[in-house]
C-alpha cells in the first residue's frame, strides 16, 4: 500500500456520505491503520452537494487539508455527474465508484477517465430499496468500495456496522445494511 490512500466521497447533504467516510475510517482503524475522516460542506442544507474525505495510512498522517488528489472517488448521488467534476484531481491510476444502474462503459463516455483510471458502477439505490426499503445508498457504496479497493476487510466492516448501528437502529435495519454491503460487494462492476 502506498503511504496514504485518500478517498473522496461525493453526495448531497442527508445522503450519508459523511457517515460512509467515518465508517470507512473506523473500519481501517480496526485494521490497525492510521485514519482521518471529515466532511466539507458548501451551503449547509439537506440536498446541497457536499464532499467527505477519508485518509488511511500505515504511518501517522500529518496532512490537515481537504483531499485534492484522491486515489478513490465514491459518487453516492449520480445526479452530481451533471454538475460536479467528480474526476477532479483523481490520481492517474485512481478508481471511481458510481451509484448507477448503468454499465461502466456508459459512464466512461460521460466522465472521460484517463487511460489508467478505473470506473466501477453499482446500483446502490436498487440495493438499498430492496434491503432497507428506502434509498439510503451510502452503506451499500461501502461494500462496493471494499471490493474495488481492498482497503479494509469486509468482515471488519460488517462487524463495525453491527456495533456502530446496533444501539441506534432496529435489528431489521442493521440486517438490511449488512445485506446491502454484501450485495454491493458482490454486484459492483
């Protein structure tokens, strides 16, 4: 692993990109890594575009700024592709994971990755509707991210989910989230 892996999440306020960023960091911490996770807001309101960042490293992290050259970009809300340059700063060998029913080839035409950048898609909205009964796509996107990057262990993430949400959500909601993580892990293209 390179010294620091940087992840940038794109979503809208209220969609859970910040929570996904924090959960990824906590899972990496469980795996013995150094971490940072923090959001960046524009207008602070539900539905406004926002970014959240996660850094994961084998060594202490001394950077204290936003992520400008991410290794991985996660797009929770595909409508942002029409208004936000989600590819901005993505490293030459970076990976982008987009919540969409479209195939990676269709998305490549729209976002124009460089030769060595990878584009992955997963229908996290469909997965969330089928596993949770509502469009909460942030947690399934973590399952896809784990499959694409191997940044954290899938079982560590699932155990973290049980512990993190166990007292906050119903057991049905926790099981739905766990199912969503696994399905996105299995279905990402």
